[in-house]
C-alpha cells in the first residue's frame, strides 16, 4: 500500500511503454537477423500486419506516450514544489492526463 502513489503510477506507465517498445524491436530484429533471405513465405500477410500495426505504429505511440508521461511527472513535481510538498495531484487527475 505504501507504493500506491501517483508518482509510482506514472513511473509504471513509463516503464510499461518502454518495455513494449523494447520487446517489439527485439522480436523484429531477431526475425530479420535469422530470416534475412528474400523468400515468399517470409513476407506473409500476418507478418506484414504485425510489422505495420505493432512494430511501427505501437512503438511510435508508446514512445510518444512515454515522453508525455515524463512531462506529466515534471508537472506533478512542479505542483508539489510550489505547494512546499503539502499537496499533490489526485490520482483521478493523473489518470485523465495520462489517458489523454
């Protein structure tokens, strides 16, 4: 229960975004390294859909979201400093900021 804070929630989202990016990039690199030959079965429809949807779009979205969560974290810290550590943003406000 001590770890349930808004700061830890934002940090968790940042690490989750980066884990998705690293995981998809690693999978794609292994696939290209081991199956680099130009054969028809290599470029199947399922692989092309994965490459377009997951590898390109999802990683771009996760990178952008991780950047914005860093901005949200900085805003939370600024609010805390301005109030001399007496108040912090409620979790509902942080959830709305992260979702937007």
